[in-house]
């Protein structure tokens, strides 16, 4: 399952899954993964059978999994892997025929007309996450379509404030993702850190935060370490991938991820740093093992 289909999946069908109401997921293997908690996006390694995937992640000291469907949560649990960022409220629509786009437009919180559907989906997925003992669901800001940033911020705040009481009651965080509008998501409004931080500040709840996607923000802004340091209070979760290309975080691309990892760890960051890159090598899990090693600080 690719990421677009995952985020657009029906919340109603997920409600049929039987999960323990007090499921407890594992913590980091002491001393194995350094000071950062690492996670991996399931969709990037969808061809690896889930039991084998979890077993290998466990051996690497990885203790989180992003964007994994509820049908695999129980398997993750057996291996001490936390589904740490799961489906929430927002999706990528189907791209128009012939557009050449990998993703269609983003259906998100910056449009008032989207709020009824987003709130209903959020309530369902907050309930599922809370019942399984999971920390967070993901959201999207949405495409601009001619809207000013000030109006987009105001609209996001209006909708998000409605879901805050349930997030606080269930102790679940809604983390909204920053994406680039230059390469992968043309017209996406939350394409800069300042936009996302402004939304979080105005909502004023510790349960509305950001997925700081460092791949996307390197494309848009660069200056990763300084930006993370300045805005760490609004960052719940971090995604990484090689730039350019969104592939392995190796010497072929422009970011020194070990230095970024060191800076994040030095801040005492308690969230997850997640690998969300598309493997190109003949042995994807061997490449992942190398990448995990780069982030051990």
C-alpha cells in the first residue's frame, strides 16, 4: 500500500478491528539505538512481510513504525514496535489523469468546507489510537488554491480548536505535516516552518503539533539544524529522507544526517525520528540498517 492510499483509507473499515483497549507497546532497546528513538515508514518497505520487517527493526534497535495500518498493529506490538504516527485527518486525493503528479491535491484543514469530514475522521482515528495506546495521528494542512497564508492559518485554527478537547481527553496528539511545494506537492500551503508554527501557536494546545519533515523542509528552506533548534517546542515527530530524490540517506546527497541527528539529540527530543525514504538498492533492509546507524548518536 502506498502512502496516498494509506492516508485516504476508510476510517469506518478500520473500526472493525479488534484491539486491546490497554495495549502497551515497547520502549527502546537500551543502548542499542543511541539517544534518538528511530522509526520507519511502513509504506517505504511495503514489500517486506510485516513479521520479517518487525524482527529486523527490533534487531536494529528501531522501536517505531509510521503509517502502518491497524491490521498490523498487533504484530508490531509483539516485537516491541510502537505504531507511533498513524492515520488521522487529511489525505491526498487521486491525481488528475495525465497530470504526471505522484500525489493529487491535499485535502486538509485550511478549507472550512473540509472541516466536517476531517472532524468526523479525526474522532474515529483518535478513538482507535487511544484504544491501542498510541501517541499520535497525522494530518495535512491542504493546498492553497489561491488562498492567502493568513486565511489558511485562520481556517486551520478554526477547525483544529474543535478537535482539541477530544485530543486532550484521550491524550493523543494530532501532528500536521510540513511538505514541499517545489517537487512533490505543488501548491501545498504548509510548505514552510513559519506557517505550521503559527497554526500551533494560535491553537494553543500541546496536542496540536508538527511533523517536521526534514526532507521537505530541506527542499524548501534548508538551514535544518537552526530551524529545528528554534522551533523544537512545536515539533512532535521528524521525518527524514535523502535530498535530492527522497532515497537513501547516504553520501550521494546533500544533508549530513549524522550532524542533524546529533543536534536533535542534544535538544533532548523525546519524539521519533522516522526514515521515510524510498530504497533503490538491491537489499532495502541492508540500506535501512546503514541509515539507522547514521542516526545513532
